[in-house]
C-alpha cells in the first residue's frame, strides 16, 4: 500500500476544510435550499458513478460501464446552474465517495476526490450566479435566454475546470514530490475540451430541468454521455490489451535470459523518472515506459547459448549480441501503439560520440527516447545484483554515468536521472535466481564495452 506523504495529507485536510466551508451555508437553519433538487441531482450523480464500482453491473453491461470519475460531470454542472453554490457543492459528495478507486489507500483518495469535486462545483456555481445563469435558464413556459445562457454555462465550466486542475496539480506535487510547474504541466490543456463539452451538456440538462417537461426530460441528456463513456471504456479495454502484449513479450525475454530478470521493468521505471524530469507530456510517458520495458525484446532472436554463456564472448558472439536492437525493432515494427518506442529499441546502444551500434549515430541524431533508455539501462545494469556480479552503490553508478556523459550518454538525460533519484530514491533488487557468491563473480565479459555497461549487462 502506498504511504501518503505528510504534505499530501495536510493538503487533503485543507481541501476537506475548504469543501466543508463551501457547503456549510446550505446547512444553516432557515436557509432556503431546494432540497428536492439537491437530493435528485446528488442521487443521479451517485447512480451514474456506481456501475464502475459494482462488478455485477459491469457484467450486466458487458464490461462497458464507465471507468472512473468524470464521465458524468454534466450532472454537477447542471447543479451549478440550478442551485445556490453551497447546495451545488453538496450534490458532488455521494457520487465522489462511491466512485471507483484504482489504487489503495481508498479512504483518503475518496475523501480527496469528494473535497476537490465539491470545491470545483461550488466555484462553478458562484461563477454562474455572478453572471445571472439561473435567471437565464428560464422557468416553466418561459423560454431560456439564448444565446446569453451560453455565457454563464461556459464560464461555469471554465471555473470548474480551473479549480479541479489546480487542485489536481497540487496533489500531484505534494504526493509525488513533483515541482509545481511539472505537476500542473498539461493538466489544463487536456481538461479544457472535455469540460467545455460537459458544460454544454450541463446547460442542456438544466434548461430541460427548468422547462415544463421537468427533470425526467433532463435524463435524456445522459444518453449521449453514456455513449461517450462506453467509447472511453473501449479505449481502456484496448489499453489493457496493449499492456498484456507488453507483459507477454517481457516475460518471454525474462524466461530466455534469466540473468536479467526484472531488468526490463526497472529500466521502464527509470525511463519514466527521467522523462518526467525533462517535462515530457503525460501521453509520451507511457511510450517511453514501453521503450524501456521492451528495449531488450530483441534478445528473443539471440541464441540462448550465447545469452547464458559463462565464459568470455568471442568476437563472433559479440556481433550476434549486437544484433539484438535490430531484432527487437523488427519484432515490434507492426505494433502501432508503440510509436517512438520503436526507434528507442533500435537505437538505445548508440553513443553520443558516434561509436555505438547499430548505425553509429551521434549527438542529436540519436532519437530522444533512445538517449533516455540508454541512461536508464546502464544505471540499472550497474545497480542490480546478479548471480554473476554485485550491485554497485547508487552514488557510484551515478558518478560513472556523469563520467561518461557527453561521450556515451546525453548529459541532459544523466542530469535528469540524478534529479529524479534525489527526489524519489532508488531500490535495487536481486534479479537472478540466486544471490551473488563472492568467489563466483566473473570478470567483465566485454572488455572493450563502455565503462558504464561493463558488468556483463549487454542490454
């Protein structure tokens, strides 16, 4: 179970206090609150989020129920247009507390989500109220004031988006230790378009709710939202299939080369640490992780006797080993979702000075992801305990990477890894079937290999 850092716990506590303060006015005696509308919208939002958490409902719908919070934000944005701010904040609480949680610990995650969503709805309702949103909706036979009603609805959706992304960036900074700029980078850009659509759907729902047709007619707005959720669920299913493909390939490599078991996953993790420090967009983080995990997939084309040979490699055997990047590239050529990862698999043994393989690229000619994976690969090779070599301490491995920066490695990638290690640390692991024996550690098998990659690691 992941331990939530103290700073994140304090941040969540402040968000809960803020959410409580925003909803408190609705609970004061004598306050005129349309509790029937509050109850209906809160129940509707909770029912929308419940199927993703209920396995039985998931099976009834063929596994295509929405996944995660956010699919039915139009209900909350309709509440922001229909209700006073404090009452609108209350509508977010039941659904947020019931929504699916992917990772433990569940209780603080649900509390955080409820607080953040309530604050975002409160801000949206305040914005809509300041621009006359409730009056612009019309009532009963009175027609809504269009197109003016688009202004408060759009402003409410924007306020909702800004508050939610700001809060999400803060929790990423406090929980994951990211710099504020890196924590917020890309959040607003990815959220603004879907929240704009949600705002329009919320406006439609609010107008129908206020019309002579009543709340039942407003439910029809949820049909297109459910279709969009179904499409999103298909995306997640496809993503899960991608992950299964990656796991199968990595498992095959681990079976064939028992000396580097677990190496691929750690290189993927280290590659993501570097990429985050470089400020790469989140959609590229998955690709660089795939690149790190699959960088050695070409070993499947190398004879097992060569991979597991105990003695020094002959020049011919080394030439065979050096073909593994090209083998790997051919193996994954037809896997479209890998994107830039394919180039990283092919070029992760190139060197900045041009003396690497397979094509002798140098400097900026080497793809960015290949330069990331090269540093992650060498770092894990040096810090992992194998049955044939002892792990080097992390400071020693870092010093070696810095010594080779500019000749073998991109100095920018090395500096990014150093910053990530300072922030997150590193946990080396035993990756072979047995612990190393002091009297059985063989000498380096590639005497002319770069210094950072000499401990028999050929990946």
